[in-house]
């Protein structure tokens, strides 16, 4: 049985995890690769960051529908 009372709680928890991952990845990219040429690693990290941002927006829209906003 889940510790979450409903789907809304699950989505909010997942959203917070994604936002944290996105923020950490952004900080890593900034600190490690500031003003450097684009490498495969930078490209991979930026792609991951974009995926996280898309997922964040998708969940936020889903929560808006659930909450009637």
C-alpha cells in the first residue's frame, strides 16, 4: 500500500524530485562547463536537463487539471 493518499500527492512528490534534479543538473552544468566548448558530456547533460524540464511542465499541467485550476 502506498504512503500517498491520492494521485495528487504522488504527482506533487514526483514533481518536487524532478525540480530538485533539474536544479542540481543546472548547477552542475554551470559550475563544470561554464564557457567551455560543447562536448558529448555537456550535450548529454543538457538533453537530460531538457527532459526533466518537459516532465516538470507535464506534471504541473496534470496537477492543474486535477486541482481544477
